[in-house]
C-alpha cells in the first residue's frame, strides 16, 4: 500500500486532497492523465509511483504513463537532451542556468501539441521537479504559473539522526526510532520509504543514520551489521538521498582489535582504509562519515596528543578514493572547565580550536558548526567560526528537534530563528558575506559546503509528536534549498499542503506560527542569557540549572546584576572572535542588540533597554506577556475547530493547553527568582510568587 498509512496526520505535507476548484481540476487533469517518461531507473520508478498515487488522490483517475506521446495534450518528464522533440522549447539561458540538481517546469503549446514539461540534467532534478509540480497542484496554483526554473542554493542538504540501534533517540520527542528496534532493523520498511519521500519532497539529499554519540553496538554498523545499512541505502537511494554514518573514532580498538586508535599509527590508517573499502564494496554510493571527537566523553585524537587535523585527514584519506566525505563536528569543549574566572568561556571553544587549523584539512573534510557558539538556545549569536574560517569547508548545523525550545510539546516555529542566522552578515570577505553565502560554497568555489539539521521525527503516527512541529522539518528543507525564502512564504506553503487552501486556516495558523518563537522566548530565558532549564533533560524552568554550573551560576546573577561579560575590554574576550563590524556592535553596551544583551554583557537590573524599560522590568513583563500570548495561541486555534479534522484539532489543542500551564510555571519560577534576588517590585504590582 502506498503510503504506509492513510492517516491524515501521518501524511504531513504530502496530504494529497481532492482539488476543490472544478475548473482548475479539469485543466490539470487534461495534462496529467497522459504522462510521458522516456527513461528508466530506480529514481524514475519513484517518480512514477508518486505520480500514480497523487493523480489518483487529486483527480480520482488512473494516470497512463508511456514512453512517447499518445495524445495531443500530456505531461512529459525527461532529462535535457538536444535530440528530444521538446529541445527547441528550451531557451539557452534556461539550459545553462540549470545545475545538476535543478529542474525546469514549463507549459508549452503549439499547433500540434500542448504539454507540461519537467526537465533536468539528472534523475534527482526530475524527482524534485515532480514534487514541485505536485506542490503547485496542492496549492491550487493556476497552470499559467507553471514556468519555473529552480536549483538548490546549498550543495549538501543533510538530515542528522541521533537514533540508536536499541530504538531510542537522543533528544527525541516523538517516540522511538523508525529505523531500529532491539538492535535490529525494523521488519517493515514502508514507513522508512515514506520518510524518504518526505525528505526528497523538500529537496534534502543526505541522511546520517545514527547518533553522533556512537555506542558499541552502533560501531558494528561498519562491520558485521553492515547489512542494516545496505537495506536502508536501498530505500533512500530511490529518492536521491545519500547515506552517511556516524563513526566512533576508537573503532579500530572496539571492533578491529588494535591496541590504539592513534591517527598517525600505520596499522590504524591501514585498518580504516580497508574498512572504508569494505563499506564501498557493499554500498557503492556511500556518502561518508560524521565524527564527534574529543567532546562530551567521545574519543578522539587528543588522547594521542594529536590534532583534529590529524584525526580528520586520516579518515578523509581513506574516503577520498571513493569520493566520500568526512564531516567533523566543531562541537568541542571542555565541560569540566572552571567558569569562575573571567577568561574561561565555553562560547570561545570552537573558534579557539579550529581557527589555528584553517587551511590544513584535506579537500573532502568538512567542519560541521552549530548555528551558535553554545548549544541551540532559544537566542544566541551566530557562531563566529562562520566569519573566521577562510580555507575550510563548512556545514551549518541547526537543531530541528526542539531540545531547548519546548521539546515539541510547545509550539515554536524555528524558521524565523534560522533565517536570522542565514541572513547574518559575517563580513568575512567584506559586506554582504552572509552565512547563507558561506555555506553555499559559492565564494569558495567548492561543492563541499552545506547545511545539516538534527531530525525531529520518531515513530508516532504524526512523526513529530506535535502536529505543528512538522513545519520545522518542512521549513528546514525549504531553507536548505533556498535560504532567501521568507518564513511567511514557507509556512503558507506548509499550511496549504498540510491543511488545504481555506483562507481562515491560512490566516490564523500562519499568524500563530510566525509569532510562536518570540512567544516561547518571552516566557523562558530573557535577553539571550540562555540555559534556564532543568539539567539533563532540558525541559522546564530552572534558573540555575546549567549542567556545568558547579562553580557558580552560568548567568552570573547576583543581587546587583546579571549577564556574562564577554567583552574584550573587561570580560572573556569572546567579542573579539567576530570581524570588526560585529565586534564593535557586540562589544559596546550602546550598540549591542537588546535581545543579546545578557549574552555579551553583565549589567545591573536597573539598566535601561532601548525601550526605556529596566532589565528587571523587561523580565517581569515578558514572562507575564508570554502566558497571555499562549492564551492568544489557544484562542486562535479554537477559531479553526470547524475547519480542521477533529483528530488533529484535538491533538494540537491539548498540546497548547499543556504549553499554557508550562508557560505559567516558567513565569512564576523566573519572576520569583529575580524578585527574591533583587527585592525590587514589579512596577505594575502584579502578583509574583
């Protein structure tokens, strides 16, 4: 059966509903009941399956797919070929503008035939073009708008899974793994195929299949458990998605029986080369390795007094003959350092570690860098490595799963946050060097740049626990394809494809989604300070909850002030890691943005913000407003009850009620903490517990 489940929540944005406009339905039906596909291949088979299924759902007809036109009106899906009958309809600039993964869709009409053309240089491009045509139908766009030439802006668009073979997911908030159970691959792969469909429909082209914290059982995926990887490869390759594996740096010892994992040891290097050859013999189009080394207990080259360059290049050398990539995470810091002195600063760790190594990595090594210098907080500045590295391939890492932003129990649409990161001007090569431009690789003339997102899906029927959290996965893919898209455009696409084209649903829900990140920020950690969550599981308020605050509070709050002094003049010196324009902005109180004030500066509670409120009054006000705003979300959602099926309506409603209670807890805990710390009353005389 295709798909695995007909549950509307399961189908996410591939929810192919019958078109509601008869005239438009008739127009599309005329073209789509006859489809010409004159090439073969496993990706082409996926295209055919998607067309058969979607056309049946949209129009209740069985599409006829042939290898040449049988009627005057049809749709043709074919690779660019000067010998094809449609070649004279393609302009030279269209041909030259198409990248390997790009596609062209256009409507053509002449005296003898009328057809919709989807063409590309690759099977993957044809697949993306097919999904784009289907999306246009879902959004009920008129046929006259079918003149599209698209290509991905960012080369590597990868989803990272933190799934373990026992079925658990680190930072997973939507059930267990869809891949693994009891250290084996799940029996039925149909749901995995549907996941590949979801990823491909938003243009993602890579997937890391296991947790970066690689345990002993997962280490066997590159050895005797390789059959699991082969079966997953066979699913994902059909949707243009390369597979990658997280590997344990100590694998030569764990599964190879060697006494060392020293990257400069000849036997270790030989072992990795033979291991990589073994993998590619079984999986010819394997993508490569992702490595977390020397961080949070994971082994790495530091054990042997070697550098990250030594470790990464050793693995890259083994992968290079096969075209494989070595992705090395920059999340490296000493979690046991003493935070009391004025120089130690976890935020500085990635920059301090990797800047001296710039230009020393091999061409197939990519450094994967978190969007901020800390750990996916609701608000933190852009990681300065993006304005630092000039000779090193880079991947930007976002967290789709909401570890610090409500864990998919709270509504928090993260695309506006990610847009701020992508649009941030690093000034690396002068004004206009945005993070998006850097990770596109265009200014480095390299294809080994990209974007990665930590997956937010599990085996719950709606994939993401909270139905509306599906929008974060969708939004990540759309931004990876085209970072110039606005959060508003992306959410409108998602709503129309998920819930249909009703104007009330579109207006209410888009407004809810676009405001949700700001709402979450209001009732949680203020002004960029971050971390005020319970240690370990990171859910719920705990002002002093930072795991590594054994030497004092992370936020350095006392009776007089709050915030971390990261200035060059008097603090940790973190501001100096930015290019001059950004250094000047963050270094000085009068130019530092309010929303990041406490990340960069320690100030008194009566320091006035740009809105003339004191820091403390801002904390009081926003935490009260946050609760009111969650009630506003509930009211907006209740206005949609008659337009949304009862199952999804009820599920989201219950989540919003839970969010309201949690927001109240945040309000009371945070405000009470700072009132007791300062003994300064709320100017509005509201009750603070």
